[in-house]
């Protein structure tokens, strides 16, 4: 049961990981300029990878078992969109 990411699924994953990285960099810059450096943001992002990225990878893996070919992929894209919106809102609140 090894599934592969389609081209658009891979692009969606890169967008999710990119939005997480931008949010991390904005938060790191704010904490460095504010003088309150902590390890908590790193642990938060590790938790977010476990809660947001891992389920997307699981959905990509089980997409080969979907007989319709679009139901699991639709869930993947909805989940990826939700994560990107969450991080865009977080970036907006930090700026």
C-alpha cells in the first residue's frame, strides 16, 4: 500500500510546508527582535507537523485504494487548503 503524490498533491504539500516555514520565520524574527527567544515555537511546529501534515500524507497513501479516484483526493485538497488558511491567518496576526 505505497501511494504516490500526484503532481497537484505534491504542489499542495509544498504550499502547506511553505506556509508553515514562512510562519515560523516570521515568528522567529518577531521573537529575536523582541528579545524573548524560546524553544516553544519549535515544539509547536513539530506538533503541527504531526497533526496537520501526517494526516495529509496518510490520505495520499490511501488515495490508491479509492475506487472513485477523487473522494480521498478531495479530502486531501480540503485539508491542505484549511492548513494554508490557518497559517495565513497566523502570519497576518503576527504582522
